C-alpha cells in the first residue's frame, strides 16, 4: 500500500493541460520511487522477519494480477 500511495502522490501532484510535462515527469518519478520502495520493503521483511520466500512472492504476484485484472472483470458493455 505504501509504494502505491507514494506513486499516486507523485503522479497526481500536478493537474491541467499546461502541466502535461510535469504530469509525465511525475508518473516517471512516481513509478521509480514505487519500485525502489517496494524493493526496500521486501528487503526489510527478509532481513528482520523469518518468512517463507515462495508464499510471500506468490501473494505479491496475486495481488498484482488482481490489480490488473479487475478492469476486465468489472468491464461494462
């Protein structure tokens, strides 16, 4: 949740047609920070907690799939 919140904050901090370049730059920065934050949080979990590698990543991938598949499921005709 935290990486997605940071992404949304950075990506949608500028609005309007005159700020199109800033919006695009915000999306790139937001995605970069989101990726780095995700890596950092996974690293913290593996260093500080004893968790099984495979179930954690399976749950992470399933969460990503649900995020991308939801529009297909709720598609309106």
